[in-house]
């Protein structure tokens, strides 16, 4: 069984960014008196954001779990008090004192406590006050890396064009992708107006795609789940909504707020529907990207967990093979989700900026 576990652990590194640590934890847990594995907790831990970056973990000769992590800055604000500490100061739920105030990290969240670090709870969880948390978490660092990669790729491509108008090597691929996304903007918005919005659509596509790729890298500095974070997808959806609202034509607002061409009594029904649809469109962008990216990670981790839950040789090959299939699909869906987000954003913007006159 040990050889099979080592085999699964090696394949897991190729199957999912979070599965390396997850598979190892499942393996360790399964050897401790065959205790029941809490799959929900393990999966939730690996798809959630964190105040530190877990590089690797192992069990030493004494049977103790040892984890190699990079602590990240914890930055909070509470009633005029600004706390800046590395997350290592909060390890093992230690209480951190600053200017007479006490802070404690509990299940990845910072709470205000007393000197003893007491966390009061009710049926809904902790009820302690929480400071404003603006920490540099793992997802934030991953986002900074994606921005740096975007700048590196496109500044390098721009400099190459100054030397030669004929793209070569990686620049040729970049140009092909740029023209592909530009065609999306031209088709959905119109060639006469797409130049104004093409930079935004291009940024959306490459930003989402690069973050999806980073999330699929099975080792540091990959493995984050930024595209599966509701704050990330929500902000991108808000940007599309604001772009649509700010640059919308008069006919767009006339159509949504007055619905011309229908009997007046029907306006009381259709106008609210049109207004609600203005908000549901970006909401669908948020949910689609969030659900597809997170769902793939959950499926892979669930498949791998079946090996350690059943403790059966029979489950090893199908679980690993299915995990690899899902991983390949995630590679495809990573680009597909970026394409869909850019396409729908272009469609919504195109519908808003079109000048159409309605006859009553």
C-alpha cells in the first residue's frame, strides 16, 4: 500500500495544484489509527485563500507533521490602530498584542480578543469583533505575479515590434491571441467602436487566463485559487457593469427605463425586469467563472480522496486516471473561461453602446 500511496502522491502533483499537499495530508491521516478523513475540511482548506504560502509538508521520524511555509504580511485596521505582522506571529492561534489591543487568527480569520485569546461563538460561529483585514494573502501575491507576467509579456512584445514589424517566436503567438480577442470585440461591439474597448477586453482575457494557468501549476509559486475567489470574479464583473453603464448610449437607457413600443400598462411589468437584467448579466459572469474554476479543483481532490477513504488498491488506477482527465479539461477550460468572460463582456458592452431609435 505504501508504494501505491507514493505513486498517487507523484501523480497528484501533476493532477491538481492543491492536490500535492492534499494527497499527502490524506495519506498521513489514513495512517493514524485509520481515523476517518474529513474530506470537506481538507478540500476547503486547499481551495480557500490563506495568510501564508504552504510549500511542502512531511512527517518527521517522531511522527510530527512539519510544514514548510512562507509567511505573508497580515495588515489590519481597527479603530485607528494599524497592525502589521507576518502571519507566522499568529501560528497555533497565538495572541498578538499591539497598542493594548489583542488579535488572534482563528480558522484563517483575524478576530479581536482579550489577553487570554478567548473566541466567543454562537450557532453561527465566532461573534468576536473583526478588524478591517487588508492583508497580503496568497491570492493577492498570485495576482501581483500575474500582473508582472502581463507586463513582462506585452512590454517585451512591444519592444520587439520596434526592432522588427515581423513577429517571431513567442511574439507571433502573442500577436495571434491579440488578434483573436480583437476580432471578438469587433464582432460584438462593432469595428467603429471596438478600438475604445479592445484594451479592456484584451486585459480581461489575458488576466483571467494567466491566473488560471498559475492556479494549475502544481508547485510554488503556483497553486493559488484566485479565479475561484468570489472577490476576484466579483470585481471583474463590476468593472464590466460599470463600463457598460458609463458608456451606454441614450437608446440603451431609453429601452431599459421606458421600454418603448409597448402598451403603457405593460411598462410596469417590463421596466423592472429590464432593470434587474442589467444587474443579472454581470452576476452571471461572476458565478460562471467562480463555479467552473473551483468545481474542477474540488472534483480532482474528491477523486484522489477516494483512494484514502476506501484504502483499496482497486480505487487507485481509476481515481488517478480520472484526476488526470479532469486536469487536462481544466487546462482547456482555463482558456475557455477567459474567452467566455471576454466574449460576454464584449456582448454586453456592444448592446449598450449601439445607437438604436425605437418607435412608439
